[in-house]
């Protein structure tokens, strides 16, 4: 955190000053470790073993916050009889080795039918499975879709003793994750593990809370989603969710990466986490909602959220008669994640590409794959401030040097359009804590530089003009689109506040909505992103509120605007006990004020303001009305935090330790070596190192440095930053340096089945060899900021990575892989290809290539 | 006129002969000593608490952005090169580096390191960073021919503990590493050697008690460079002027704090009235000692030290020299009266020798 | 201006007549130094902004003079950052005034070995044509099972994590209307 | 992995010399192999072995030459003045011209040494007794003015006489004598202030020698001025120059030796490297020049040769001391070891009960 988010880290230091204990669990010894009370070095990719060990420790010693657990989680619910745990094999019931996929039907709770996850995901599975589930739902619930989703008062055992209650299932699942076992998997001492376990359990409960902070070190894995799940289980058991000083906090790396997930430039989502519709026979709005929206909890209003979105986009053309233009939305049929797109580019299935503020040739895994994609395009539009490698790959990419590609043979037409920077346009960023902050334009962009708002608005206008008068049905969505934002200035810049107002939404009278609870499914309201509704409350740009922090309390609710409803801590109902009283004075945050008959506190309560703790839903209640006064997790269909997830995950209802695909060691906890449901791209340009390969014996991990920013487009071109970390380097332990004859500040060549790169060697005691069983594992650290352009240059570390993906979110495993390291510089030109091929031959990997 | 010069001369002599204690030793108010009237602002300074430094280098960048200091390095060819000194690629303070974050990777046998600040108390082994030879990066010594002959590459590998004092008895996984970081800066000494020796008055003491170079005056004589006991100030090749931290003199007048202190994410760099900073530092030291961090110590805090105490002082977690700081700096002007006396006497002797050479001048 | 003024400004004279006989402070201050002030003091405008690097969202104050950014500093009012910035945030002035920044359209023809210039309006028009063409060629009305797709795979987009919410919104909205599903950004990475 | 290129050592860090294979075996030692040292190696810690203070940025040869020329001029002015007063015209002429030449040449080098030479006159803004360079400027300026005037008189007077302007020639001569006397009086200060210039720096080898350096420099000035006198004056006139030169050389040799010894650890810079070579050469020249003077003063050529040797010796001392200072500044041991010793001493004399045990003033 100190490394990549130094200013955020001030609050950790503040907490430490006040007596907090800071523990840093990281394969690297970073700037964070330097000031932490305890640094626990461990093996990259072993986090679920570690977290599972902590869960085991909690359950084994009954250190969970029992009252919290029984009040707010599904611990007491009974899992169906069909469920079989992963146990020693590492594979849960429902796995099909043919397809490599799970059918989650056997994971369901007893008495409940198939339960839709909070929003969407039903289309995650193969068509056959999908149809099967639809049938199953109909069968069990007598044809009424709604019934299938309502929690039919599932059987419970509040003593948590029933052998199939979630608590006991969880306990059995993690029984093998003993301190000794996980310490061995992680490469730490049992004592170190226990020190952490004792610290976090001691520091959780009524009067204390523990927070976990993570970044892409947890997400860049084939089991990334399960990493977060594991932390969620632990934090829920310890009662650390929805409470001040608790939580699982994601530190995101780009100014508005949170915003670009909320208002997703992502293929599988619509704004506000509404799932993109998949292709189905005869699907209309109703059947989509029936299948994809929970009927209880706040997702029970997905119809209102979606219809308001459709109204925002297609205005008067969206009518009840035409299903509010639901049919205008394109449909998905599978994974169209970024790596799939690039594969299609290489296969010339897709022809054009917009790159806006991204540099995939450097920043994405398997840089060669990225550049091959670019080289096989017909046209490419790059919008950036500096001449990044993804724009100039046809001139100076590594494949030009090796002769794999020739400039004269690359047919990609490239448009480099300069973009405006953050001072040259107004708009909102959503930061890592969901806070929208408005930036005001300070100066005009120079030359041809324009904002994206300007570019896309005018591009859209231009396309609409060119297609005006078309009678083709497929052009209707475009021509019916509401695309008439007011503009200002010589360049006719669209007014960003008008866009934000559209996102916020309007009611039937054309007034700004103040809350998503005002939304209707009848088409009388419109809003571009329901979770952002309220940001233009009362016609005021709430994101531009700037009451100084010094003039507010510690929640600082008058600065910017946090979605949803300006809440700063989600699920904060859980900061009070079942009766609505704070768990302790010290940790009071939101509580029930019986006199006023409402929830109150330091934050906006994440609960219906007047629903008393004693509320119990009547039979057949809908949406939030179906949640009781103690169901704090209001986005969940049952209002509970799930220790066991019967749906929603493609790779198991409980996190299970699998080794990274490229691991130097065997899985010591289960027979299954790696995630059985992971996604691969099996192509010549994406060869994988075999597990436990002697040819690629070392683990490497990629990361950032404080002095640089991601793929370097905003740092490598600046002198003041470049001089601070001027060269690409690899960090190795003294032991590895001895083993391979590496010299401090000399060159090293790192080799994987993808390619070989060179880096300066930094020998440092901060890198520690680890003992895993009787195996010594060496880890190599690689900051990934460099490329061939800019002031400070070097080989791209990400070129070393292959692409294997998490099946839930299609994110690549880039925080751990294997390689070899040798002293000296890498071969140049075609010799590099032969060099890499010789390694592949030695490792028994199929030949690589660019096709 | 004569009167005026007599008066001034008298004052000069007073100052010089020790009647006014302004060449060394504690000095309650250096601004008054430098001729600022009684109602000048209080003396300001920096307290850099290295126990909370995360080595982010925001101070270095913020300083350069504000003061428009050029990229460091003598030429483009060595600008973008690693130094091999942990994450320190700045190397030292200089004309184009007014803040410098030092990184020290300190290796100890397992269980002997104290957590950076706080935590449980463990023993403290004075075994610290080994002495490493060679010029490191940046300035290869100014005159290669006069460089210490043992200058070589910084070969950390050869200096790793298992090949050294701790030898084979501490295998890899039984050694702890401590990563010390510290943002160094001009000390704005109570008795500033650079200021004393400046022959043009370019270097002067401001009303805030800080020491600043007036770039419009400096003629690049370079005398200040070797006169600084901390190696702070240097002459910039590109413009020939001597440069160093101004403690953002231009900002102070408007009530703004210096750019580095403002940027510092963890408040490791604290700016304020010196007396308040000193009190805060004393409290912080007591707190750390209370927590068992015995190796914490203040550096430059003591008005009785060789420079009369620093306007920018530090809380360190190891010996000063480990951070590249002199353990017991003095302002050499302290000895100047004696030096002048010696020189004067010798001059008299030299004159006498010339005269004596003509004694009974034998002519051939 | 006369000899008297000149003499009065001669530091030696001030040394001799003032309270700074050793010439270490007040006596040697130059007129330029005396007039020194922060360059932010004469800013035409101080604009509230947010750091463009990571997602902590530190507040920034942007000082503008004559239509140019002269300085960017942390905004002390921000409860997120309390005026502090990391090295990258502190380098924001360099970022926005970078001499290597590209401010004109660059165009590379297919198979060409060099960049060439292109008018912005022409570029946008050419891109619009290419979008329409790729959309048409990549269009899918239904899949093999007859399920409605009404989408195009002809082109795709990557990026958004560094953009504004409003910009992401327009991208998503336009792409959905075009039937282009392949929109991705750093959040997937 | 034989087909990759061998590791390259980045030129920025690589020094060809001194890469001992077993440096690692001496973690805390100074790691000087193959160097016979009189002072035992001191253990010390440092920041990656980097210098702690900045070495002077003064240019070489400008500053050593300025020192030499200043010293030369300092004594030459006296020789010129007294030579005139004692009817030694060739010594007078030599002294006067050398004083002027030394002063003007020295000023040129001094100005050239500035990194902003056009601002030389900024030196005259202030008079700072705490700045040897300021004091030196106020010594050099009048000295150079007087010396130049004297030399001008020396040159102009004969030509006036030749043209029969005797009255004017007389005035010029008197003026020359007066200004010559003035420069002669100022001269010694010019000869010794440069020692303070060096001593009043943080360069350990210079500062710690502040008691010896004036004497060394005075001797050096005498040797240079005397040497010049031997070169320029006739055998009839050169006795004072010879005396001064020999005395100067003797003083310089003796004081230099004492200085090097008393510097202890800090003297190591005189025992190795270029400073060592220069000082050895200096001593050889001085000794040879002194002996040559004693034996050969009476022959014009051998007197001149000896004078040149003495001047060379004087100049080499300046270069040697200069180099020694640079080497000293670049060696962190020169800072850390003596300062540590000083601290330990202070600590050991402190009453342990009174000293707060938890506070370290480092």
C-alpha cells in the first residue's frame, strides 16, 4: 500500500500512531513492510491456503464473533444433501471433467431451489447447463419463476451443530488447513502464521475491528475471485464487515477504474452492475428479469433500474409496447473479455480497435499476444497523451527486432489522436472507496487534443449523420439514441454536467432524481446508472461538494459523493447488533433510534431508514420488504452474508487452495493441482510453462513501484519520475544470485515459454528464498513499467507472462508464474526466438510462434 | 564616513573576537544575529521523522516541481541508470537534488531486528550496513585521478552477510532485513559554513532563520561547496550557480509551507517553528524509546553541537553515517579567528623574512 | 537615483551602517530576493481537481496563469489526502506540461514505415467510416441456433479506467447502440 | 545459456581499478588490498561508501595556479620594493614584474575559476571577514592594483626618460616606489591568506592542517618569489632572492613534513595517489633548487635553473595540497573516523550518570 498508494497509506500510519498493529503479508518486502509491525514473506499464489488457514484457526478455536455470525450470515443454514466437499481430491460435486466446468445445482441449500445470484451470472454456464437450470427451476417451483428465487425460509440450526449447516460444512472444508499445513504451503513458519492468526482474532469482536487491504496481488490469479471470497468469509466470521475499521478494501490502481466498473466499459455489464443480456430464444424484458434478477433484496428492483437505463438511452423510443427497447441491446454468447478480443484480433475476426488511455503492449499479460492482435487489425485508434508502445508497435515493437513481423507487412492503419488531460476537462473520477469527485476544467487542451467526451460525442454524431435516413432495423438503436448533449466553446465540447445529470436520472416531471428508490419500472423515470442516482440530487452536482475535511467529522460526508446514496461504509447496518444497538461504544457507527423510529449514526444508514430491527417479512414479500430488520446485507436475496456460496461462482462454493498454473511445487493440500475450472487460450503464442518444471524453476511476480504508473505512459515520459527509477530491473535474493551467478547491477535474462527478456539485476536481502516442503522456492520480483519508448526504457516484464484466467471474471494470472534466469543479456533478433524455442523443447512444451 | 566605518569595524571586531558569539555554539536567534530587526518571524525548520518515512520520494519530486530544478545527473548518458543502492537512484544531495531519500537495507540475524517503530522489543545488534566502497553513482569523484584507489562498483553481492561477519551461521531464511529510509535535506545550520564563506553575499540568512542562495548574486565561486560539513550545496554545471534547498523561501512569505513538507504523505517531513518542532521531536523520541525502539536518536537537534544545531533535524534509527550523514559535524568558521591569527602571524613572518633577506645585503 | 541611492544599496555600506556587520543577512539581501514571492500568488485562478494517477483520489489545486498550468499541488481541504501527494501526483505539473506530449494527430497508413500528419476533422470522419464498415462486416443478427444476437464483432474498445465516468458512459452508450459488445478496460486486467 | 552475451558492467559504476575478488570478506573494513599503509585500517560505516561532503568544484589547474601565482607575487612585491630601495635594479625589475604578473595572472585564473566569471565584481558587494575568499578579494584587489601600477611605472619610466620627459619620469618613479611599497606591505597577507582559504572548509585534510598550512604556503610563497628572483635578477643582485628562496624551501619542506605526519589518518592522501606523486616531485624540486641555489647562485644559468626548480617545487606543492583535499573530501573515512573518535572522546569524558542514557546527540 505504501508502494502504490502512498497517500492513502497516511491513514495506516495514522492508525499505527494510535496503536494499530500493521501486518504486511506479501512475497515482497516493500515500502509497506519497512514500516509494518510484522512482515510475513510468503509464496505468491498461496493466499487461499493462508486465508483458509486463518478460517481454520477461527473455527477450530471457536473464535468467531458468534452473535454477529448468527445474526448476519448464512452460517446456520443447511446445505443440501447432494453437496460433496472438495476434501482431499480438491474437486467439489458437480464437476464435469469433459468441459472443465461445474454444475452448481448440487451446491444448493436444503429446501431451496436453484437460487439466482444477487444479479445475473446465470449465463455463466454452458447453454446446456443453463437450459437445465431453467427447467429445474420450473420443475421445483411449479412454473412460477418468482418462487424459485424467494428464500423459502430455509431450514436452519442456530446452534450451528447440524452436520450440514454452513458453519460445520465450512469447518470440515478447512479442516485440512492446519497451521502446520498452510505454513508449509506458504513457506512461512508456523509461528509466523500463528502470530498473524492471534493478532487478527484478538483484534476482532465487539470492541475492535480488523481491516484487510488488497490490490491486484489478490485478483491476478486463476482463483482470484475466490481469494476475495476467502477474505470475505474470514472477515464475516470475525464480524468485521459493515463496521468502522473493518472491511476488505480494494486498492485500485487507476484514477477511475472503480467508475469504469460502475459505468462499465466492460463487455458483461450494463451500468450499475446489471448483467448484459445473453442470447436466448424468444427472450423479452420480463423473462430476462425473471432469470437474472433476484426477487428479494434490493436487486428485486432490477426492473426499475433497467427500464430507467433504457429510457435514458432511448428516451421516447423506449416504450412499454417495445419492451422499453430492451431488444435494442446486443446479446452475449460467451466470453468477450479482453483476452478473447485479442485472440479474435489475431484471428482477424475483428477489424478495428479503440485504445483509450491504455497501453496493452506493455501493461497486459503476454505482450506478444497483445502486439500480434494490434498487428492483425485493419485499423487502430489510439487516444493518449504520449507516443505509447501500443501506438508505435509497427515501428519498434520487439517482434520487429526478432523478424517475426515486418513493418512493411503490417496492414494496420493507425490513428493517433491526442487526448485532453485531467486539467483540460471537467468530469468525475470514482475513487477506490466509491467516492465521486468532480474535477473542474482548468485550461483548454492544446492543439488537436480533445476529451473523450468530445471524441465519442462527435464520432457518434458523425456516424448518426452518415446513417441518417437508414431504414435498416439494425440502425434503429443508433438513430433512436438520445444523443443531443448541449455543447460549449469553439470545439463544441459536450457539457459533462449534462451527462452526469443523465446518469443521475430524471423523474416524470423532468426533475433530477434524488434516490434510486424513486425509480419506476413503468418508464416514467430515466437514469443512466442507478447506483449513481443522487449524485445530482436537487439539481446540485454533489460530486463537486468541497466542504473542507477540517470542517467536518471523520466520515466527511460533505466532500464529493459516494455511491450509493452517499454512503461511506457499505452494509453498515451490521455495525449494530440484532436489536440495532452499537456493538460497542467505541465502534458505534449506525444504530436504531427507537424514539425517532429510524436508523441514524455517523454515516447514511445502509438500510431502509425506518425499518425497525424487529421487522419480519410477511409471506411472499418482494424486494427489500422480504428482508427482515436484521438482514444487513441488503443486496443479497436473503440479506445474509454468505459464508458458503451456493451460486455465483464458477469454481466452487468455498475457496479452495489450488496452485498457480505455473507453480514450482505440488499442491500439498489437495490432489487437484490447479483450478480445474480455469480458462486457457491454447495457442502457439500463449504456451504455458509446465507445473513443477525444472526448465522454468523459479517463481516470478510482477508489480509496481511508487515512482512509476502502470504501463508507464504517465511516468516513463517524465524526467522527474524516470530519474527516480531509471531502468527495468529484477530483484533476486542473494541465494538465487549465487545459484545462478548473477551480479548486482549486471544483466540477467529471464526466460518463459513465451519469450525472454533482459533486466538489470538487483540483489537484495528483501527477497527471501522459501522452503515449501523439502523444496526451496526462489521468487524473482519484476516491476512491469517499462517499454521501448519514453525517457527510461527497458524490456516489458509482462511479455514473460502467459494468459490463463479465472473462470469467474476472466482475469489473468499475472501475479505468479515461472521462469528461468541466467546471467547476461538476452540474444538479439531471430536468435531470441531460437533461444526461447530451445527452452520450450527442453521443457517439453509445444513449439511457439505467432500464429 | 570615517566614523561609520569605525563603528562598523568595531562591530565586526566584536563579532569576530568572540564578544558576540556568532561563529559557533548555541545561538537563540540567528536571524537577529544576521541583522533582522526584532519583529522578524520565528525561526522555522524541518523535523524529518525517518521512522515514518516510506521512501516514496514525493518530497524529491514536489521540490523539483516547485523550484523548477532540472533532472539530476551530469549528462544524459548517466541520467537514467540504476545506482544499485537499493531504491535510491538520486545518490546524494546536490545542486539539482535538494531532497534526497536514502534507502538502507540493513540485515541482521533473525530475531534481533526491532520493527521499524513500535512493536515488541527485541535486542538491538549494532551490526548494520556494511561499509561499501566505491563511488556509487552520480558523481564519480570530481577528479578521477584523485579518487580513492579502491573505488569500484558497489558490489552488494560480495557484501552480503553470509559472506561476511555473520558468516555461514545465519542461513538465508534466518536473517531479518530492516529497510531504513530517510529524506535528507539542507540542514539550515545555526552556523552555516556555506553562508560564512560566501564572498558575494549570495548566501544569506533570511528573516526566517534559514539559509538561502540568491541566484542573482551567486558568481559560482564554489567556495560554499567544500565548506558544508554535510555535503549539501553544489554548483550546477548547466548554469554555474550554487544551489540547494531554500526551504521554499519564496513560499514562506505568503504563509505557505515548503513543497516537500506539504507533499509528504506520512508527515515524515514536518515543517514549522523550530522550537515547536524540537518539542515535538523530543516527545516522539520519548515515545519511541518507551516502545523499545532504543536505536532511535535525534540528529541535529542539539544546539550545543558543532554547528549550533540544525534548522532541519532528524529522527534516525541508526548511526548518522549509515545515512550518509557526518557523525559530528562542525562549522569550520568556529576555528577561523585562530586561523586568521595564524595566517596574520605567518604573514608577518613572511614579510620579516623578505626584509631579512636583504640584511647586510651582500652583493657580489 | 543618485550616488546616495546607489551607495545605500551597496551591501558594504549596509554592513557598515546596519545591524548586520558581518554581511550574513539583512545587509546582503538583493532587491530581487526582497521582491520574491510564490509564483502561485499571481495565479489567475486556482482550480479544484483530482489526481489522475491511482484511485486514492487525492485532491489537487491547479494554478492557472494566462491559460497555462503553472503549478499543481495537493488540496489541503481534501479529507481523502489532506493536501498530500505521492511522487506521481507531485509530478502532475510535468505530466500536463510535458514537452514530449503529442498534441497533433498522427496517422500511419497501412504498410507505411512512418507517421504522417492528418487533419483532426478528417481523422474523425475516416474513423466514422471505418466504424460503419467494420460494424457492417462484423454484424450478427442471430446465432446458429436462431437466437437473436443483433450485434457486431467488427471492432472493439479497450480503456476507461483513466477516463471520467461521463466519458465511460458515452462510450458504453454509443457502443451499445452500435451493437458493439466488445468494450473492455483495465478493470479486467 | 552460453549464447547470451556476457554481463555488462554499466560504465557509470564501473571503475577498472580496485575490483578485488574478495572484497566481500571485509564487510566493515576499508578493503584496501595491496596498499601498504602506515595507519592501521579504521572500521567505519557509511552510505554505500559514498563521499559525505562535496569535494571542491574549484577548477584544476586554475586554483592551484592561482595559489602559486599569488604566493609568487606576494614575495616578489617585497623583493621588488626592497630591491629598488637597496639598488638592485634587476631584482627590483624582476620583483615588480613578477608581482604584477602574478597578481594579474592569478586574478585571471581566479576569475576563470568562477562558474559565472562575468559576476566577478559581485565579490566587491561585501566584505566578509568570515569568508577568506572575500578577505582575499580585498587583499588581492589593492595588491593587484598597486603591483600593476608599480610594474607600469617600471616599464614606463625608462621610456619617458628616453624621450626626455624627466620630470614626468621622476613622478612616475616616485609613484611606482610608493605603490611598490604598498604592494610589498600587502604581499605577505596575499601569501598566507590562501592557507585560510583552504583550511576554512570541511575538507578534513585541509581543515585539520589549519595550523600548518599557512607556514607551508608562506614557505612556498617565499620559494616561488625567491626562485623568480633568481631567474630574473643578475648574479650581482640575487642574494636576497637566494636567501629567501632557500629559507622558503626549507620551511616548506619542514612544515610540509610535519603537516603530513600530524594529520595521522587524514595524511594518507599524501601517501598515495596523485597527491603523493606531486608532493614527492615538489620535495625533490625544492631540495634540488635549494641545493642548486646554495651551490650555484653565482652562476647566472645555475641560479636561474635553481630558481625554476624552486618555483616548480612551490607550484607542485599547491597542486599536491589541492589534490590531497579532493581525495580527502571523497573519502567518507576522513569524515566518519575522526568524528567518531571525537564523539567517543566526548562521551568517555562525560559523566555517565549525568548523561541521559536514552538520548544520543550524534
